[in-house]
C-alpha cells in the first residue's frame, strides 16, 4: 500500500511537470527547444558577441515573435518574415525588390539573413553598423512597414502576451525600443548556417562527397571569386562596384548614399553566397533571375567606370563549362538543416 501511494505521488509529480510544460507550450510550442550559439570550427570570431545581451530562450522566442508579427507594420500586413522567408534562407524568393505595406515596392533586393553575427554592417549600402539597430530601417521605411518607434512600442505594450514575454526575458513588463531590438537581435544572431554539403566536404565528413563538376567548380571559384566571396562566410563584407550598369529609373548610388564620397559611387556590400541557390533573384536590385545569368555577368557584362573594382577591370575569362562547374559548386552551399530548423520557423500563435 505504501509503495502504491509513493508511486501515485511520483506519477502526480511527473504529471504536474508535464502540465507545466503544456501550459508553457500554449504560449509558444517551441519555447522548450534549446537555443545556443557557438562559433563553427575554423570560422573567425563574430562581431556580435552577446556580451551586453545574453542569449536566452525567453529572449530568443520573444525576438522570433516580433520578427514574424505583422502588427509591427502600419496596415498589419507585413512582418520582417514577409520579405525574409525561411525556405528561401530568409530572402524573398522570386521578388526583385522588397514589398511593403499597401503593395508598395522598395528599390533593393531583400538579401538572405544568416550568420548576421559576423556582419560588421548591414544593408546593401552599410547604412547601419550594429545588429541591434538593424530593424529600425525597415520599421520606419515608408515603403516597407511605415511605423514610428513610439507606435511600435505602443502596439507591443498593449498586448498581454507580449508583456508576459518581456517579463520573462528582461525581468519586468517594461516595453521599450532597446528591449525590442535586443530581443530581435537574439533571434537574428542565433541564425547560424554552417551545415551545407560544402561544410561537410571541407571537414571530410559523411555527406560531403563532391562530383567531378563540383570539385572543378570549387577550384574555379577559389581562382576567380573567393577574393571577394571569402570562405568560410563567402563574403569579405566589403563594398565594391561589380560592374553593373545603374538602372536609369532608380540610379542607386550604393555606398555613396551613406558616405557621400564619389569614390563609393555604385559600390554595394558583397553578399554571402551561402544558400545562394535558394535566394534568387540576384544582385542588389534583383536583376538576375538565375545563378547562370549572374555568373555570366562577370564573364561578358562588366561595365567599366571610375569606381569599378580593380579586380574586375576585364571580364572574367571562363568557358561555358567553367561557368557550369561554378554553378554546380554553388549548389553545394545550400544548408537544408538551416531552412527547416523549427527554432527559426514562424510561431504557430
């Protein structure tokens, strides 16, 4: 009898733990999943280090909810996740430029979002130099989300669930812009993509076998592309004029828009090529719909100007087979685990 009572009490204890877990899941079914950040082997140290913003599950899940919340836009139709879709490595698949409220269009392509902790600056022109300031631009852009920061704070603070989440993440229910941006930064900084077939190939791990075309493509890539798209992040995060003819309808000055220097005219941030097969269209204005056409630009389409990158003073001398091999290699940079990781998926409520 005594043993039966003990067993019943133990079962009740386990049931209470399970019920507590279920109650937590009614807020967000994935809050129980472990959230962590580590520097992949062989990678440089990140720029964003979490020193003043420790990574916690509560902070991360709050940031994820904010990232996917359409109420942060004027007409409650656009979230960060609208233009940064997980299945497209957080780019906007098949859209040349960003789409905002009321169907308004921006002037630049929405790039993939991953490994942001290593970025020293953000946006195609590097107009923001800290991850925690990055959300300000799309939130306030009249053609994207068109909100003021006080309006964002007011909408978030009016929500009971948000106030509870802020208390869990920061110790009390106070909602302010610093906490909003810090929570969003935890979500974005934790989005590490380092598990492509290329990564397995470089580490001699199972699943890292390359075809002959992919091996040739890797060699050609390192010969012709890697000086700007530097491994392992596949960008050196510099600003370069890669010989694109400016669109007359936009005439985007690029980095010069920020620095006001004629030396930076038509220079744009070198994008990472990780997951590039998923992030079409390509270039800062999304003018190329395929990787083949993007590579072809470097072979036959470079326009020369006073700021064209010194490494692109002439077209890259590669054959049709070389181009095909490079594209084959670029497909090995796809990280399927990243685009299916439930930690980064839109919350169900």
